[in-house]
């Protein structure tokens, strides 16, 4: 398989203009809680509060467990998410988000606690039937530099409406740097959401569980 | 003031209320995800003149039922939708009761 950057570029071009992962900003005065179990290689929990629709503040905790080496890294961070631009189209919405923050990291390949910063971004496009997002997230300290790139493409078997349960079939491709995982991890996911609750679960090409739950209130 | 004249003044004062809209319908762009659109309902329900809210992704519609004798200025409606992250393309005041709009939306889903 081509390396992820080429694959992502191909996917973006081939799905354009029809190109979402949960969004890091819910709505003005809204709180988002997210918990993700990433195939045994990445576990993350986040909580964000959005004073306005275009930015949110909060923090999270992420743990990376290499399935190549014995490396484990745990980072607790504070983060600011910013909606760089939103396109509200007649039957679609597209967004570009960026974020950055800092925190403290511990791990088994270095001693003590290290200062770590994080930066990332997400572009997404969705209609009521098609959904796509591209996300990159970097966690960096003196002892490590872990970047996680995630592409999601989804299709809905029917057009959900407000107060109805939404169903999405999603294919996710993810790559990690820093020897967390070799190659591209592909997962097939079933996503369901209704009201302020979102759950998704599936299995990776390595037979591991990939799951996420998110709540807006 | 004689009673007839007082009654006339009273009725004239009530006249604007009699023609005031029962419901405001707004057409909204970007309304594609129910999970993301909750902020709209949350924001509109906080307005003091709001009695009820109906959201339809299918019709790209947000409808607000007004409390008796009350109104919400367009500028406040646009601000509420913008603060929720959406774009209002049209605002229309109607006499259609919110329950009729809700029924129409449910019918369209079938």
C-alpha cells in the first residue's frame, strides 16, 4: 500500500468535493466529552467547553502503547481548538479546525516527566449521506514525537433527521509515527448517534477493537 | 373618557397582537448533522419568547413557536443561529401552528 500521505492525497482528490470524526467543538456554551479506544495502540479521553461556536478549551489524556516495541507514553494536556473556517452549504457542511496545547508526559523510555506540546488539524465535509474527514495530531517532547494521521470515509444507508437515530458505515485508515504501529491500520466502524450521544465501534485489519463514544451537552 | 371610546382605544391597542405571527420559520444552510445541530435548539429555547422549537434536516428548517403576544427580532434569530454555527438564508413569520409544522415534517420523513 502507498504511504499514508500519498493515500490521503489520493483519497482527498478522489472524494472531492464530497469529503468527519467527531468535531472538537460542539456549539456555543456546549460541552463535549470524548473517549476513544484505539485498537490497543492509543487510548484517549477529552473534555472541551465551547464559549463560542468557533473555539473550545479543555484537556485530555492520551496513552500510546507500541505494538512493535515495549514503548508506552502517557500525556495529560490542555488544549485550545479553533474553527478556522466553516462552509455552510445548502445540503452540506465543511470545516477546517486547528488546535494546539501543552502538557506533561511520562513513559517507560525516558525518566521523569517531560514537557510536551501538541498541535493538529482536521478538515471535514459531510452531507446527510456522505462523510469524510482527515485529521492529523502531533504530540511532541524531547523524548518522543508521535504523529497520528487519520482518514475517515463514511456513508449513511439512509438520511437521518433531527431526533432520529443516525447510522453510518465508516472506513478508517490510521498511521502512527515513532514505531507505535507498523503500516496503515484500517478499521471498519459502525457509527450511531442520536441527540447528544454518539457511539462507534468496529474492528481493525489486525483484528483489534476500535471504539469511540462522544457526548455533547 | 367615555366607555365606548375607551373600548375602541383598548381594541386598537390589541390589534397588533391579533396579527402577530404564531411561528417563525427559518431556512438554514449547513443543517446536515443532528448531533451537531443540537446547539440550535438549545440556543433558541433559551430565548424568553420561545414556546417550542422544531428542527428538520430534511427541510433545512428551524421553526420557533412564539409565546402569546411575543416576538423575536430577526437580528436575535440570526445571532442565535450564527452562534450555533449555522447560516440563516430566510426568515418567514406564519400563522401556521408549530404542531402543524411538526406533523408536516413527520409526514415528509415517511
